[in-house]
C-alpha cells in the first residue's frame, strides 16, 4: 500500500504527516495528539485537555504581555480586543 500511494503521488512522503500535525499542535496547547500503534493499524486521537481557570488566566496574561490582546471596557461587560501587529 505504501509504495502504491507514493508512486501515484497521493502522499508526499510516508510518515511526515504525523510530524507536521504534531508541530502545528504547538499553537494549540489545550489539544494533545495520542498515537497508538500496533502491528495491524495506527490509531490517532486528538484529545482536548481540560482547561482550568488558572490556565486561562496564564494564557491571557501571556497574550497581554506580548501585546496581542487588550481589555476594552469593564470586567463584567467588556471584551478582549485582538491587536494587529
């Protein structure tokens, strides 16, 4: 199957997709990639990590420090504005 897929250009290179997906997930810290591999098949799962209020506060603080977001209005009725850099 592998050679057939490669010969008809259905995949660019065998196995590189996992590497690309895993590197892209660095931008999504609340999603984790699980790979279960046995001799018959490979199972891939995207698992959403549970986000705590503390984690959310840390992410917001990081985005504010990097000047990517700013708070507009009050805590109760305001919103987060995404800043264009």
